């Protein structure tokens, strides 16, 4: 996904200026109540330590502000829904500022998957992105029974046999959250990107305090890299709000970073936090 965004980022210029349309981080709101800035640093009050583990895969809607090299560029979202035992995930970003906004730069990924115990089984995935003088589209369908997958990229069909265990970008994000919550600190995984099977290396750090515009969380930083590229990705996730990405940093080959920071989260029919309303939901 990182490489697919690079043309979009090239379109962004350092000349972007103007007032911030999103609410500022909680640390910049001295008049905000403490409850706005903190969300269960040690898990919900009264929860036994042994019970603080990965919960059910619950539907959610997350909204983010997007920044490139520290400057506002647009907005994004990650959504998870379920019906009849099938999950549908969607991850998107739209540029609304600068040259990238002027050309309508964006990306969107949408896919479906099922569960077999703790194992995620991708069913299909589609990707559509637009950058500066570029357009990228690819899609694939997974056949778990035959351990195969097939799709199309740039108008050309592709197929992989013996592809058991292969994920795609969306299920890989959810899978990494589960592995980190289960206590793993290092692992590898393979994902389909465009028409390639890419092997990634993951490491998960110790829980630390993460401040987002939405709230403060106890979160783990999950770092994803691969030997064939200098590009990488960091995702902060919390076992208490599994599997929501709280912050996503897409690190480009030249070191520039596109960041998505949580500004609003709805989960289980309730608002967990909302930076725009300075609201933090208290389930107790």
C-alpha cells in the first residue's frame, strides 16, 4: 500500500498553508477535560488483568486526519462491518488540500473476509488510487478451498497456486493487531499487493502512551518492513479497542511520512471519542 501512495505524495507541495480544519491534538487544548485526553490506559476499570486480552472482532467506524511531513493534506477512514458471518473492511484517504487536493488524489481499499477460529480468510479485495499523472487499480479473489487466488492488475490477469496463509493489506492490519495482543513481538507474513506476494517482517513494541486528537490511549507500535524496500509502516493499536488502528504512519523510501491520526471512533453503536465534540465515551 505504501508504494501505491507514493505518486499521491509527490503531488503534495510544501507550500500548503492555512488554518487547520481538524481539531488540534488534545495536548493543545488546555481547557479540555482530562477525560477527553485519556481512554482506559490500563483497560476498563475493574477488568481483571487476565481478562485484558483480544476481544471479539466488533464493527467500528474510525475517522482520521491525514498529514504529510507534518502538514494537513486531507482525511481518511477505516470501517469494519459484518453480516451473515462475513466481514467487510474499507480503508480510504482523500486529499483535500494543496496540489494533491486539486487533482483529486485519493486511495480506497475494500475487501471481505471470514473467520475460522482466530484465522482470517480473505475472500476478495479491490484497490483504486489516483495520484499525480497516475491511476492504480487492482482486485483479487481468494479460493481458500483450493489455496489459490486470482485477480487482475493493470488490465492483466494473474493467479497464484499454493497461496495458503496469504492475506491482503486490510486483513494483514487486523491480523497484526491480533498477534501483538496475543503477546507476539516478532513474526513474518505474506500479503498480496498489486500482482505480487510480498513477505513482510513485523515487530511489536511494549505498550506506551499514545496521544491522538481523539483521546489518549495505551497502545503498541507495530512496525512493518520488508527486505526489498526502504519503505515501512507503523500502526498503533490497543488490545482494549481491538482491532482499531489508532494511528498509521506510512514511511516512504526517502523518509517522508504520511500520518493518519484518529479524530473520531464509533464502536459497538457507541461513540468512543470525538475530537470535534471533545467527547469521550465512558462505558462505566
